[in-house]
């Protein structure tokens, strides 16, 4: 079956695609009542590697981001090797979206600056493609421009800070849907990202359901702990670390 997606995009809906979309819809609903700290703690019970990063900002800090990851990796600009005809944001964006494993509403674009964290990787005009494609949002360890414009978009946007200057003279979109590094964390296409005002955490695809379930259990446990703490006196005290 063919349906019209957001922005008039044609989407082929097969039984397997529908099942995957329904699973991601359920995951997004589950994540909507969690925090990055909840998810980070839950993932930490399963993996010893560091999977979170902090220090990100947003034009709308109250708008969290959750979705399955596609990536664009940037590289230092070089007009001889990286011609603008091939290595430009439009080309790399559409290549990344075409390689997405989730429907657009549950897809998050992660852009890696590769060390250029003070440089702009995009602004309101370039990133208007996200709204047209219907993506959940964008996250980058670099800067973004035009916070006022981004605040009016339907997607979430997280970055290292707002930029004023264009960044194309320093870095160029280079590769799509390759592993990248964000804040010292290895990030792979197909993983999930959860980001809010406290930070971002990257979740392996195979464990996302278990992580979300554990995160909800952690929230329930915290409610119980608070009740116990409320009853503490000088003679009794907790044992949490």
C-alpha cells in the first residue's frame, strides 16, 4: 500500500514496515515519560561502556528527541577533493534519509562535526529539509544557526550552541549513515537516541525495549525510595550509593 507521509512524501507500507512503525510508535510513547537520566541508568545496568553525553542546548529545551539514528559525518573542507557538486548538505541529507531503517516520524539525524564543535553544521534554511521529510529531529556536537527559526519547526534540535557564522568554509558534509563519534561516544546508524535538557544517551537497537522497560522500573523504584527517605530519622538512614 502507498500512503502520503508528512510533507507529501510517498511511503510504501508493507506488513513488516507497519509492524516496525508500530513498534517505534510504542517506543516513542514509552520514552515520552522518561528522562535522559532514567535511560542512562537503565542502559548502565546492561553495558559498561559510556553511552551518554552532556552539554547540549536547544532552541526549545522542553522538546525532547527520541528516534532511530541516521548520520551525516562532516570533514574539513577541501575544494580539490570534496567538490560541492557531490559533497553538499542536500545530497548527504537525502542519502541518509534513504538509508533510514525507521519511518521518518521516528528517525533522528545525528551530525558529527569531527572536532569542529564550535562550527555551524546547519541552520534554519538547510534544516528545513527535516520538516519536509517529517523527521523527529536533529542532534549534533557542532553548532546550529537561526535558533529563532528552528524554534518554529515541528522537530527537535539539539547542538553544542548557537552559531552566527556560516561553517561551510571549514567543514563539509562528507559521509552518510556511517558510524560517528559524538562527545566521545560511538554512535551507529540504526541505534536509538534519547535527548533532553540534561543530555543525550545512545541505545543499541537490540536492547532498546529492555532499556525502556528498565528505565520505567527505575522511576517506580525512585518513588519507593522517596517514600522510605521521607520516613528516615536520626537513627535510620538509607544505604543507596
